């Protein structure tokens, strides 16, 4: 089967990032794809950027009222024509060989749905490299994400994800909820479609540009895990409880340190592991130090979000308007 890809990109107030992404698409060695840009009610629109690349890319631009990323991706799928749908975040950059490797991988071993990992580009700031390290490290929740699949069943994420039109026809689109990509991956797996991690098909993911916005983002991730548990109880694994246990454990150790300073040793050991691994990978003391901070923010933010949502939704049985909640947190993390 000849593959024709439709790239769906939801956009919210990020014209500069879209330009970088489109430039990386322009540089692809293989171009069997169309680009569907869907603007989600942005005040800073990227229609001008899209027109700049109209002569070099098969690109279509749509504007809609703000409704969140899930509905925005669904609008893109409805307007796509390819037999394989791809999803990237607007803050991603693709290496020039991305589609060459993807075509080869799917020709050799076709799968109905795939996901790829992310990496830090050499042009990223030290902070972006530190956050990228944290999001992919075994010593943080990165150990259960993109590049590894040993701790849980692999679930593609929408910063680098694709599936066939047959999957879309049978399973449908994204739900307007926290963790919408993991929910869709679970529904795809339950529908008996094949899913695989293709490690050589990676993207450069710029992620958040401040620790404050990074904390908000990972807190949403933690809250999403509880929403996913309510929809798919079997999806919650012991590993997903680690960040909450980390928050509770660190709180206990900090209080204990008032009476016994040695209580801080486990925290210091973990910080040392983060520093050492990041130093080896990034070869920079500054990035290694920032990585320790990013690691603490990531796993504590995830744990706090999980504990907050678990208390409200599971213990207190608080009824929460999921769509309203999603929009609020989606805007906050931009």
C-alpha cells in the first residue's frame, strides 16, 4: 500500500513555532504528505506563515473558534485526505530524514498506529535541554514515556504519533479530556489494532520555556492519569503512583530532617543521580544543575496533580465538568 500522510497540527498563538515546524517539513528528503494547520481561536494567527510555505508544501489552513486541542485535531482529521494521519505539536521540529525513516519503517513492518520519541536539538536553550532531559529520563516520569516501553504498555503521544485512516474510522477521534492521546491509544489497542514504538523516528520537542509553565503542564499530566483511570481502570499501574509517593515521601523526609538531618540523604541521592546522568548526556554542568530542578518540578508537579484529582474525583466524588476543566488548564499551560 502506498502511504500518503496527512499531518494535523493544532495551533494556539504560536506563529513563530509554526514557522520553525514548517521549515523543517520543507527540508524533508521525502514529501509524501499534506499539512493541515488548524488554528484554535488564536489572537496571534499563523495564516500569514502558512501562505509563506504554500508554494513549497501541500498545506491547508483553517481557523475555528477556541474549543481546545482535542476538537481542533478532530477538525483537522475531518478535513484530511491521506490514508495515514500524523500528529505533531506546534513546538516540534522534525529532522530532515523523518519521513524517509518513517516510510522505510512502515514498509518493512507495517503497524496501524505508531509513536516516536523526542530529543533536544542543539539549538535549544539550556533550560529547554534540561526540561527535555527530565521528560525522557529513567529517573523521572520520563521513564514511562516516549523512548521506552519497559514499565508499561507503550502509548503514543500526540507530539509524535500516527495511525491509519482505518483506525480513525473504527475508533474515532480524540475525546475532550485530560490525557486524550493516552485514551485514544488505549481505545486503539482495545480495538485490536497493532501499535509500535519506532525509535528512529524522533522529533525535536522544544517544550515549555519556563519552570512555571512546565510545572503547570506536568500537573495537568498528573490530573489526566486520574481521568484515564475513571475511563480505563485497567490502565492504572503501580508505576503511575510513584510521583504521588514521591511527594508524600519528600514531605515526610523534609519534616523528619528537622529532627534528623540524615533524613535528606534519599533526596540528595536522587538529585545526584539526575545530575550525573544529565552531565554525561549533555556535557554541561549548568544543564545538569537545571536538570535537577526540572526533575523535581516534573515529578512533584505530576504527583501533586494526581493527588489533587484523586482526592476530588475518587475520594470526594466531586463532579467536574471535564470540558470546562480542560479548556482552563489548556490555556494556562500555553
